[in-house]
C-alpha cells in the first residue's frame, strides 16, 4: 500500500493547479457534469477545500481554529465531515457528498472515490480509550480505492491499492491490494409465498402478512 510509505513526502502544488485538478476530477467521474464551470457546484468541494488549510492549522497545534474550518466545510457541503487531522491525497472525489465521515487519523491515497454515507471511522470509544498514546484508530486507504455507498471501514485497517469496497459493506480487517469486498446481496421472495428466515441456526418459514 503505497500511501503508507509516502505519508511524509511533501505534496506541494500551486493553488490554482490544485483547484483545476479538483474540477477536472469532478468532470471526469461525475457523468452528470459536463464542464468545469458546472463542476464548481459539486457539493463536496467546500469540505475538501477547507480541509486543506484546516489540516495545516491542526498540524501546527491550532486545533480549535482547524475545527471551525472543518465545521464550516461540513455545513457548506451538506454533510461531509473531514477531521482536520486526516491526511487526504490528490484527486479525491466524493459522489453526492451526503453523510460522509472521515476520522481524525484516517489516511486517504490518491485518486480515491467515496460514495455517499461512507464512514472511515473507529470501532468505538470504549476500545479506543484503551489504545496506547499515538496508536492509530482510523483506516488507511491506498491509491485508486473505491468505497461504495453506505459502506463502513472501521479501525486502523489498511485497504490496498485498487481495491473496491462494495455498497453497505462493513470492513474491520485489512484488505489486500486489488481486492473486491461486497456485502451480502438482498434476498427476493415472490409475492404471496412465505419467506425463509433463520432462527437458531435453522431455516423456518414465516408468513408474510399484508404482502
């Protein structure tokens, strides 16, 4: 996972170049967007653009000011919550930008795509309180990772480059590069027939009333 080895390498580019790059990413990955001018309306951009100065302030110890910028980005984007401590790579794209959470020490590589309602979070404060000082709590995503709608990646796990996390998947262990992780598909039961449910390890029939 290349992001783990590049974390300390400076990534400096001119402000205008980075802005144009962000708009190009939106135009390339959102089929509903036709031009860069239209890409300016992508709802996740305020959160991403305010995260960059917030991250620098957070690294210098100005935590309160950094959190204020983070909250402003969350408000302007309609719900993209990027903690100032998170490290975000180049060309991040967040589709629909609704209810996305990126935790404090999460690391995101280059060319990553997140869909709405994605959580890159911790496993719970009751476990994190027992971690040693400086021990990681949030995930590391490699380059070109795609995380589908409603998926949760929890804990200090590593998602390898070019992996795809399917919609509504729950990931709590490391994922090798190039992997595909999917949630169980929904079951379809024809109307008027009893559905099968599992109880105590065996399948039992349950009548579906009103259907």
